[in-house]
């Protein structure tokens, strides 16, 4: 892809080329925040930011699991366009990432923490450095306390609470960049509160009265809160505090059993609101002058086009984007999303990525003077489906959100042959997720057409997606179905490589 800077408008000159810090949690649901009404959690730093900044109350992850949503942040595109169907799939090297785009405008770039878009070994074509990051301290998946991380391909042993480790490394790097003139992009992706939950004593102390299965989960979120507070304090004390964007969100909806969806239907792994809605806060004093909340429906795909517009970078021959720019929302001028949002949980198993084991093996091998090849999935990251996948069959659970309407399309189908070999464990997890969907949908009333199950909800009056209006609102259903299937066809074409 070719990229070219374009001059920002005169009125935006005061906020041109801001520093950008993107922070993301791993498995924090919409309701896993004290400011969203959680009765037990202690999140004082998130709460303060939600009070002082722009709080996005209807912010969606592009997918109900981790790797796909992270791909959407990097590209502004739905993850199925690049074959990142579930956890553990690498991002295609053919994609243009936000780091690559911003480098064309003179940015220095760094990634810290969970990557989960490919192997973080030296020879990998899918590690952060191969995707535009000048510096990276990364893990192939979620990482725990005292984790072994990959410092630009070299395994290093870290010490400390996992979120604090990533925050401290990022703060040190940002301080170094502050001594120069180039703006920076820092992507900080925590490994919490992904299971297994292992909070440190400092964060556990607040939850002695909570049920034991919840204490460590809550403690990990409080650990993230401390790390976020450190990042925010470091930005506020810097010379570029006014012109630094700090954007926080999570990668998917709440975990079952321990997490909170805030009352929304479903959870992680589901295309219902509980699996997609996540907390989100944006701070940028130079442009977002007063604290406020917004109920405009936004998406992780929106991060890429928003930042490119703000910086003034235009990608030549840009592949189709699913995100929209939120610049007018930052300025208080956007009351509704200008176009619909598509979701598609493709029927494929995830790929196991045991970060602690892999990084431990890499550390031992490198200490002995050797190195390890990247895993086969990353070695094949650039490959396209062969033969091409059908463009008129869309197995799995898809949905289209337009305004307050949400249409679900659920088509039966088996995992594709290439994905099937990734293991019974992934298949079992996928089966469990689908079983959970079926249980939640029982008794709700469903539309049936062409072998596909349809569900239509008005989110304004039915945020819990409990009253299926598919049969009683045929005109709305048909209009949304047309838009959804047109979008699915576009995604399938991208998946087959039509964009490259």
C-alpha cells in the first residue's frame, strides 16, 4: 500500500500530529467498571477519566474474541477480511496497519504487551516489527505476572504485576521520545483480566469480602486500573500533555461467570451485546475541551480512520474500511453513526497460543545460543484461501447494527478445512460458545428463511435483545438483511484476496 501525507485543515493546526496512546484490556466487559455500576470493583483511575474525558457508552469490539478485535484496531477493517477469524490467527502482512500509516507522517511507533496477531519470534513475518512498530516488548498471547516477553525478538524475563510491567516500559519509552521532535504512537495491550486470574496482594486486599473465585479477577482489573493511572499521570506530567490522545477500550465483552455485561445478553464469544459492548474512554485536552458522554454507536474499526484523519494521512489504494472517522464526535458534532456496523463470527476454531510455554522455550533456547522458528500459522500468514471460499455462503453468526436496530443472521456451517486441523480444543470451545448462544435464544421467537435463523431487535427499547421483531417488522428486516448480506459478500471478497 502507498501512503501520502495530506495537509490538515487550518482549523486543526493547533492539534496536528498529536501523540497517540492506545490502551486495551483483555476480556474486560462493559460492566466490569465501577463507573458503569459494578457493585464490588475498585477502578478509581478509570472512574476519574470517565468523569473528566469523553466516555463512549456504546462502544463495540469488532469481534467477540481477542485476536480479531486487535486486527480491527490495526487496520480499520473487519478481521474476517484478513482471515483473523478467532484467537491465535496471524494478521496478513498484506494489510496496512495504523503503525505503518503513521510512520509515513513521521511518527515513531512502539507496541507493549499482548500482541496475539502472530508469532513474536525473530523470523516471524507477523511480529509487531513486521507490522510497522519501531520498538516492541510483546507477548504472543495474554501474559501473567513476572512474564517472559519478546524484546524485538529476544526473550527477556520481566518482574512485576503484568499490567504494571507493560505500563512502566511504555512510560519509559514515551519519556525518551519526548526528548525528540517526532510524535509517537504507543500501543499498550494488557494481558488482564484474562484467565487464569492471579492478582498481586496489593490489588487483592480490596476484595477479601468477595467470593474467592472473584477475588483474583477483580484484583487483576484493579491492577489494570493502577497501570492506566500511571500512564495517564505520566502523560499529564509531560510537555505534550495537551496534545496527547489517550484512548482506552477492551477487546471483547465480559467473561462468563465472573465478568459483568451490565445486564446485556450474552458474553465473550457471542455476537449479542454482552459479547461486543466494551468500556471506552478518550482523552485529548487540545480537542476534547469538556467532559461528556456519548451514546453514538462506535467500533474498534473506527480507531484507524479517526487517527488517520486527525494526523492528515491518506492511504493510496486503501482497502475497504469498515470503520468511520469519529473526529466530528470528538468535536461534539456527531449525533448518530453515519453508516451501519457489521459483525461476523465465522464458524472456525481458534488456534492455541500458550504464551508462557512458548516464551519459556524461546528464553531457554536463546540462552543456549540458539533461536526458534515462528509457528507454522505465522509462517503461512500471507497465504490466501485456495480454492477461494464461497462469496454467497456465510457460515456462523453475523449481525448488522444500524441506528437502534440490530439484525442477527445465524447460518449453520462447519469450520473450513484449513482451520479444522487446529485442534479439538478449539473445536470444543467453539461448540460451547454456539451452545451458549442456542440456550440464550431459546423461547425468544425467531424468523426462519432460506435455512438461516434471523433475529431483529430494537436496542433503544430492548437493549437485552429479548423481543424478536423479525416477523412483525418485515420492511426493516428486509432492508437490514440486504445491507448485511451485501457487506458479507464484500468481506468474503476481501478474505479471498480481492483487495491486494
